[in-house]
């Protein structure tokens, strides 16, 4: 009987043994909480040189200017002490309003055949015309290099040191430093007269410069010009010659919070403190 029991026990042990074709050992389970590392993503295809290359900045030489966002031909001309017609002519622009950011403009007269084609000397004689004379035939959108001179007496622009007078009667409410080094803000009432601070030629009338409202510019020589901004009414025309003290406009609120005149004196495009040139200061 004892022998039978031993045989049965041996049979049970044999049944528990691993079967052929099965792997021995218990499965191993990772209980550390660390997942297997994911395979790295495939590398992106190499970008073409044309797509990765940044656009090259325009090459600018002396006497050139790169148009920035917000620029107009009129503001560029003012900053360089130029007549916008000259700027348009030097750059073959038929429409002064059509310039784009990044465009390179010439801000000095071109040279042809060793001769500089530029501006007339400050002492050159130009034609004057009365206030009620018709405007020049050439429109702003198509500046003409050779406009027909009006039939009126010739007037010479001053060639010596300029003498400036106050353009209006009023209190200075913002000094040169307070206007970010541009000019003076002079208090007034709507309709108060504004006069030319010196003899010269009106080179611009309009509202094409941001922040200055309805304005005009008078060129006094090859170096000096004056700016009259925030006007309500302008009573002179472009290319008209004016005398010192002659009424040119009226104080207004265009692009301003109160009636005022913003007045600038510029030399070669650079604004200077008008108080250096005005009497009684």
C-alpha cells in the first residue's frame, strides 16, 4: 500500500514538469514604474537653401534712404530738407503716394556726365505769382520737371543770413525739448493769422505727414526751411513766393487737441530750436 502511494506521488510530480516546446521559467514583470523608451521620431528632411535663407537687406550707399513703414514721400523730403518734387524726379516716381517699405530712394541729386543735376542755388531768381493766380498745371500725382513759369515779377530768394520773425502771436505752450526736438507749439484761437517767418517759396501744401494735420512748408534757401502745422485754412499755393510777414494760413485744430500752431525751423533737414533764430527771446 505504501508502494502504491509513492508511485502516485511520482506521477503527480511528472505531470507538473514543463512540457516540450514551452519556455521554462516564470514571466518577468517590470514593477519599477518606468516605461520603455519610445523610439526617436524620424529626422525632418533637410530644408532647401532657398527656403531657409532670410531675405537680404537692401544695400544702401551714401545719399540713399530705405523707406520705412509709415513713411511718405513728403515726410522723407522734410527729413532731408528737400522738395518732394525733386525727390520724385530723382527717383523717377510718377505718383508721390506710391512708395513701399524697403524701397531704396535717392536723396541726393544724381550725377550725369560729371555734372550734378540738382537744385537751384538759393540766390537763383524764381517767378512769383499773386494769391489768386491759378495753380500750376502739373498735379501732385505727376510732378513735372519743367513746369511753365508763371508770368509775374521775378523775386530773388535771400542768399545771406536769414532773419526770422514770429509766425503768429501767442504763448509758447511746448518748447523745443517738449516736442521731441522738432519745433515749438504756439497757442492761439481758430482763425488767428499765421505769417511767413521769412521770405521764401512754398514747396508743400497738404496733409501728407502723419501727426501734423493740414500744413505747409516754405523753403528759404538751399539749407533752411520752415514748417507750419495744425492749420485750419491755407491761403497760399505750392510754388508761390512769399514775403516775410505775409499771411499764409490760419491757426486750427487739424490733428491737434487744441487750437495751436506747430512751427519748425530746419537746416538741411535737421530740426533746430526756433528760439535760436526768433527775436525777443
